[in-house]
C-alpha cells in the first residue's frame, strides 16, 4: 500500500512514502471507524451495536475489512474496542463473559440493572 496525501488544491505532497503517510492514513481510518454508528460506548470501551440501516449498507462488513487492512499493512488495530469485546472476538475468552453495568450505554437499561443489583444486595 502506498499513500499520498494531497493539499487543498489537489496537488500531491512531495516526498517518498517510507511508511509515515501509510501509518497516518491507517490511524485516521481507525479514528473514523471509531465514530461510526455501529459502535457505541465510551471512547476507549466501545461495543458493537445493531443498526438496521448500517446492516443494509454492509457497514459491518466494511468495518471488518478496514480493521483487517490496517492490521495487515502495519497500522493500528481498533484500540477503541472494549476489553471484553476484544477478548471475545479474538477467542481469548470463549465463555463466562464478565461485563460491567457501567459499559451499558442505554440509560434506562443501566438504571434498571443498577436498581436490580441494589435491591438484590440490599436484601
């Protein structure tokens, strides 16, 4: 992979790509991916979320290809994924996933679970 950045007028920047522009491009690619609608959660602990329109647009497939391309070409991986999701995806943790309530981004669901935990522990 060879990357050339252009200026505002569309002129390519001078210089030989010895890896810097490629790494910068792949870093920008992962940053863009982190902001997509298929991920939800805090900036450094994101989970996959289902989005019907994203599924119809093959966004999950394209996200996987972007991650694979970055890794294969020496760029960063998706460092924004939650540790729990990463371990599950890589097979490091096949069963007994220990998620924490704070990772739940839906306010209503998180509040309900916290109430259940509070009531269960209080009895």
